[in-house]
């Protein structure tokens, strides 16, 4: 069975500071990894996926199969980045059936 | 604009009551999901469906059932609500073939069981 671990519940940084939200996974095959974000009073939505290798809102995430990690990074945090972030895993070919981590609250202070 | 609509945003029910949570999507998606979201526990999958009249158990199906009579509608049923089912319930949908991992979520239904 697959598992997603987000070891921290809360990360508080000042505006302009770098951000790294940690995500580790456990899965025997080739997973697909995602980051979802939920801003205050908004729906949960996809932020980025590893297969796209894209940068969204300044965030990037690299899949490290050796360390089984998919950490989310941003070099300079903005106040509008404050939100709940979830890492999620889908076994390849599993038809979007996602397993989510417990989430982390990012708070960016002015 | 794609839309997943959960009909009830806030519900308060009593222990033992039967509860229906309704979800409708207008994107012609094949897949639909019900998750519950609890602080410190993240999102946990209750049930999902890949097609009309088809359902599969997720990670925490106990105490819940679902119904999918039409492609656009996926209902979550609590046959006899209990206090430990107080939670935020999120419905989501996605395309069958894309497998992009992109789920489209509703705004959530916050259920309180007294």
C-alpha cells in the first residue's frame, strides 16, 4: 500500500524567505506525485504535478526517487502563499485515485 | 468554468439520523470521489466511482454508503450518523482516461453530528 508523509504540520516564514514543504512517499512501483493547495475559504485545487516539471506561482517540486521525496520549494515566499498544502500520490495507471498526506499549513508573515 | 457542486455547505444532525450528502459535477467526468478532511489527518478516501452504478470502497468506508444513479451525481449516505462522523466532506471528480491526477473539488460540506 502507498503512503504519503508530510512530517510538519505548520511552517511559518517571513515574506521573502525561502520555503520548503517536505513530502516523502512509500510505494513500490512508479508513482505520480502532486501538490494540492487550499487557500482560505477556497476549494482544494491542484498546484502542480511532477510529470509536468513546471513552475506554478513560483513553486517547483522535484521527484527524488532515491530519497522517495517530492518537496515543494519556493525561493521567495509571498503573503498570498499562505494556505494549506497537501502532497498526494497516485499509483501509475490508478485512474486518479489519490492518497493524500496530512497536509501542512504555510503561514507567510509580512 | 468547471464545477463540482455540493448542495449542503453546513449541516447539523443528531446521532442516529440518516444523512445524505449530494454532489453534482457538470464536466461529464467519469470518476467521482468522496473524501473526508480532518485537521491533522488530511484527506481520507471514503468511496469512489468510475461509472454509473459502480462503486468501490476507499480507505475508510465503514459507516458510509454511496449511490451513483446518474453520471453527474454522486451521493454519500450516512445510514446512522455518529459523533465521530463530524467532519468536512469533500466531493471530487476527474476524467477516466486522462490519469493526470487532477481532481476537481467541491467547496465541501461541513457536517456536525450532535
